[in-house]
């Protein structure tokens, strides 16, 4: 197989620092574009974007007022890391569905439901939530 016969393996990466509430719409657009470019369906890209939006809003609200967002996309997969410099996520806050009477608290649960992979690394100096979505198997194989 020649290099001309091999599928192109482009990767795109972008980091936006100091994301505040007014910039969240731009982040959503970048994530949607990256997800579609990675081969996710429109519906999967929309769901992934909703999850990233939740993570970014949580970081801004609970992590010191701003966030750093890194988007990495390649054939068949998109990954977003959302970093804040807050005091970390308390141990009693877990990604579970609160009772219907509870106001708020559904963000991390929703993120877990809408992504293929989610990792949460938290400490007293900040939190990094890494979200990933993978396109169907036909995207990278060409079938």
C-alpha cells in the first residue's frame, strides 16, 4: 500500500484560555466543528457539544470564574479537556442523578451520559474534566 492509498490522519488541536461565560458560545461552535470533522454524526456531535458545554459552565461557576479548554480532533475521535483553577470537586459530589426536587447538580451526570469516555482529575489546585467521543467504526476504516 502506498502512502497515497492510506487514509489521511489529520489531527487538529486548539486551546482557549480564560474562557468566561460570554465565550462559551464560541467554544460550542469549535467543539461541534471538531466533532463533525472527526466523523461524528450530527446528533452525536450535538450531544457531545452539550456535554462539553456542561463541563465548561461547571468550571466557570465552580472553578474560579474561567476555564481553559483544549480541543483535539482526529479521524474518528474528538477529545476535549476542560481545566479550572478552583479548589477541586468535593468528594461528596459524584456524577449521579439527583432527585427531581434537587435544583441543579445534574451537570456531571449528564456529561457521563453523553460521552464515550470521561475522566475527572481533581485536587485542591483545580480540576481537569476530559471528555471523548468516538465516531462509528466505518469512519476510520473507510467502509
